[in-house]
C-alpha cells in the first residue's frame, strides 16, 4: 500500500497534489530541478494554507503538520528509493516525461509505482519508455487538486492489478472520486469538455451571439455556475487551444481544431472580453446555442460510452464532480427528453462529421443508471460498492432498490461467504436523499415516504438476516441512513478518517431505518441517547469505544482486516448492549449525562442536577439538544426506550409506525427544507 509519495514538478498542479497528499497523512517529497522552483512550490502551499486558516478550514497546528510533511527535493536523482508512489506532474512534453521516467527507473526501488499526470498524452506510449511497465499508470488530476475531487486513472495495457489496487487506495484515502478509463485521447472529461468549449468559440465566431450571451445561455441550460468563456478566462485560453488541436489531430475530427478566434486570442495574449453585457439574447440565438452545445455533449459522450472508455454513469460523474455540472450529459438527456437529445446529437454529428451509436441516435426511452456495483473474488468475498460519490452515496429510491437486488442475489449464492459494503469516494453513505422527503411533503405524498422507508427496512433486513458474514467499510463519513445501514452489518471497519453521526433530530425527523433500535442494542441506552438525541459527531476513537465500529485500523490494514473477519465468520454477540470501552471519556460521559434519572430534565431543556451548565462538555450537549426539533427528540427518545422492551422486529415496526406522525409536523417540513436551502431551521415544536 502507498504510504510515501514523491511529486515531480513543484508548479501549481504538482504543489497542489503534494499539499493534498500531506493533508491526508502521506509522507511527501516535492521535487523540482532547482531550489528556486521547490521554494516557489512551498510558497504556493503556504499561501493556500494561509487562506484556509483565514476561512477556518484548518487549525494552525493542522497547517503546520501539513507543511512539515512535505520535504523539498532538488533533482529527480535524489528521490528516496523507498518511495511507494512517484507522480510526475510536469507540463505536457513527451520527451521531457520520458527523460524523467528514465531517471526515476534507476533511482527508485523495485516496488515503486511510477505515475504520469497527463490530460492528453498516451499512457500506453509512455509505458513503453519505462522499465517497470507493470508498475506504471496514468493519472489525470483536475485543478485545483486540493479542492477538485475527481481523478481519472488510466491503466496502460501492461499495468498490473496490484498497481491499480494501490493507486486506487491512495486516491480513495485522498477522498477522491475515481474514474478508471481506457487510454484514449482526452480520456473522459476532456474528450467531451474541450470540444464543448471550442464549439462555444465557433458560435461566437459565426456571430450567433456575444461571449456574454453564450455564457448566459450555457449557464441557464446546463445549470452551471460559469460559462465556457468565463472558464477559459479562469484556466487560460492557451490550454483550451492546445487541447483542442490535440484532440482534433488524434481523433481525426477537423471540427475539434481550435477555432480561429481562439487562436488569434492566444497569439495576442488576450482574454475573452465578456464585459458588462447582461447576457440577454433573442429566442432563436438562445435555441442555437442550447442545441449546438447540448448536441455536441450528447454526441461525443455517446461515443465515449460506445468505445468502452468508461460507463455512462462515469461520464455523468466526471461532469458533475470534475466540472461541477448539476447533471451529467446522460442525466441531462433524460431531463430534456431523450428524443430531443438524440435529435440534437444527430444534427451536431452531421455538422462535425461524427459517427454516433444507434442506441443513442435512435433512442426514445430514458436512460437507466446503475449505482450499485458487485464484484465477487475467488475467495468468495463479494464487494458491494455504492457508487454515487457525487452525492456522497446518499440513499434514494433507485440506490435502495438496486442495493436490495444485489444483497438478495448474493444471499442465495453458495460460492459467497462474505459480503463487504463500501462507498465510493470519501463517504460510506451520507444519509438519505433529503430533497426527496421535502418534495414528497410539499406534494402531500406521505405514502411515497412510507414506501421508501419500508423498502429501506426490507433491504437492511436482508443484510441483518444474511447467511453470509457482512462487513461495512465505514472508513469515511457514515451519516444518518448510512450509519443505520452499517449497523445492520455484522462488523463495521473504521480508520482514522471515520466520522459517524445521526443528524436526524437536528433536521426535524428521527433515525427511521433502525437507528433507534440497533444503536441501543449495540452500545446501550445511554450511549444511544448521546448519539441519537443530540446528534453528536463521533470520530473514530469515540465510535470504536461505543462499539459503533467493531474494528479500528490503519487505512493500509483494511484489506487484511476484512480477510481476518472473513476467516472468523459471524460474531457470537452482534448486540452486546454496552460500550466496547466504558472507560473512554465519551462512553463515561454518556453513561452519566444520559441516564434515566436525567432524561426529564434534558427533555425540558435543562441541565440535570449535579451538572454544571458552564462545563464545556455539558454546554455542548445542551446546545445540541436545544437546536434539535423538540418533537423529534421526544419521539426518538420514546423509540430508544422501547428498544429495551421489545425484540428487534417489534422495535423496527415501531419506527415505521411513527413515520406519519413525524412527517406531518411543521418541524419536519422546516428542518428538511432548511437543510436543502442551506439555512438554520427555526422550530415551533409541532
């Protein structure tokens, strides 16, 4: 596994990768040819961290730890031979990259993985220049790498699975959303995005509209924050021109070559003049802009999927995570109507001389997407990946249905002994899709909320009753419904990045997928009250002490821990009903503060007798309880108490029975709406 990395190139991209790697706990070397460039890289990181300190993203000690984890190195030959992963991040020059990898081949140890950060060059061709062809891989980072969560990983034909596993784990530890794609020009995002920008230039060149008008229509129709000309001014027209010409040459599509106005702009060293134009244009111009830009995206993205570069879901994921589009191209096709989308694609394909697959050009039915991936290895371990990282793997009707289908199928297989649930990206599952609840409340469709919740109970019941050993990899965020999903498993494996929370009472509802029942049975009533009523965040240490995770390991030890658990099988006592470590401060505080004798005071908003309201820990609990919806706290408290009096099935039914009461309240409407709107709720207690 990767623990140490070296970044070759201390420019904006290289220093950004170095900073992000150090932030996530890796030992980092930042390498450049001269000390002045290394110093510049450090200065770039210092500036970024200072801004983060001013915005309170990091504490001073965190910023110092990040800086101290980055060692400046002058010369590729001075990279430590023990480095696990070396990422080359210099500009796009094949010969320069070849020279760098030749040097690294002789410097680095045999185990070292070499990676190129490229947005355009052929990974297979570069791999042929490297001695360790099985330990070479392509990566395409998106700017700024400390902020943008997307990374495309491009294996060469010679890249080993061991190399891919190590690099994917490194990226996952970094909290990245990963798209594994084939080595084709532009890979995924640039394959459709670069021609999209170029098409905007052609619309301007043809006099269809001004730059401001094209940007305004693009922002409105694609539901994005910055149009193509604004984006080029931000990232540099030179990059757009170089990328356009490269794609045109590699794909043999003259339409993709940089537009004349873009070329002239770059030659003059200028930026696009967007000016003070309000962006209004006539309907015909707006129609042309919309249809050309959408048609281009639909046509090229259908080619990406047809060529097997990646899946439709990954194309959409790249647009949403890497470019921050509201919808990916295939989702956008569904939104405007697939018949219209296919017409636009056909018209653009004719204009550009492209061949598009018949399954898109003649399509009339909406696309269906898969968000649950299943892989069964030769040892009988099935990994079920909830693959919706652009939404933090939030549970919606589709995900719950697909998850249920996957678990049901695996439960019936005799060649499977262990089921591992995992979330793509930095979250396990960050709860349920809150907007669904808001929409159904507004529509008065409580029955759909009830059906969704019942189906969630059915799926968690399939996990609970599975004949196989079930493991949740709660190695990141597990919130609300995600934590409830994890608690239905036999085991829960966490790392230092684990963060758990039941946020429901703070948004006007209660944990409705078994949270009140399973949490009590796992860690006892007092600890469950601490977790559920006040909605406390629990880091890895607290979660392990309470028993909400059963194993706490280093990120590098997750795979071996899964193997060890698989060899043991199901636990003797899944529900011990007490904290794993009663002496831990959180467990001890919960036991004392949330005792039966104190609940009347707490539910009335007062500090229990014998507790100082000025004490920091006491004040924090009282503040959290005061910000929760009173009706949510009351119902959740009653359900927690019932867990002591009923069996699990009866307790789960009580959760379902209380749904109509909670979703009929003004507090539920207010809390859920406030979360969607990004404001603090104001509860009325009913």
